[in-house]
C-alpha cells in the first residue's frame, strides 16, 4: 500500500461543529483504553496522528482527519465509552455529541468498532452493535492487541470475541496489531471498498 497523506481537519464537541464537506466518513469507536488511537496511528502509518495515552478516556471530542489519495475520505476518532476520569457533565456532553453524530451524520458510511481480543467481547460492545444496526450503519469489527495472543490460540480468541459480541462467525472480525501491523492491509481494503461503494 502506498503512503497516504492524512491531515488533521477539525475537532468537534457538538454535531453542529462537525466540518462541512462532501467526502465519506469512517468513524472509529471503542471502549476506553482498547487501543483505538494506536490502531488509527498504525492505519495511517503515522506515530502521532491520534493521541495515545495509558489513561482511559483521553479522547473527549470528535476528531476529523482527511485522507488524500485515490480514495479520499475522512476518518473520525470518536470518544471512547466506558470508564474515564471525567465529571458527569463532561461524560454526558461527549456521549451526546457521539450519539448525535452516529445517528444523524449524513457523511457517515461506516463504523469501525474496536474491541480488545483478550476481553472476549463485552455486553456494552454488543449493545453498541445492536444500536448501530438499528440505525442501519455498516459495521467493521476489529480485535486489537492480536500480538498479545499466541498464534495457536488466535482463532479461539476470535471465536470467543464473536460469541461475546453476538456474531455468528469469527471470520467477521479482523485481528489487528499495532505492534506487528497485522490486519492493517485487510482493514484498509474493507474501508476503501465501503467508501467506493458509497460513492456509486
């Protein structure tokens, strides 16, 4: 895959602050501290596109990144859900912004839901999948930290994730590693396919 130019576009705290453009958007969503920012950086081939922190819940706004190249698009880093050190009012504000975006954003053509392969899928992630499906959103499932699992146990770990997420097949989940770059090409291919399909 050729190197792409990816530029920071804008951050938004509300739906009406989101940038106006005519490009398809792919959103990245996951529980706090699931490795979403690291995944974005690996996908982009950049070390500091998205802020990486050991403290859960550091992404508190919607961050937009424009991808240039043969398949132009915008990647959107959404706040994590679950545990975060923040006040109730702060959590409510970014939860509303994220919910409004997922429900109402016309540019949004797909959501990459990021899960930790070692957790086996959680009830909260399963609930998010159900909510996205009700909205008719296209979902791509990615299990991060695949390098933390022995190769001979990878398939079983994916099956456990699939079961926890209410999915029938483990093959619907892309194993991903920011360390080894496993899954990077496969995820990009799925994203580009979705974006190209939305342009037709």
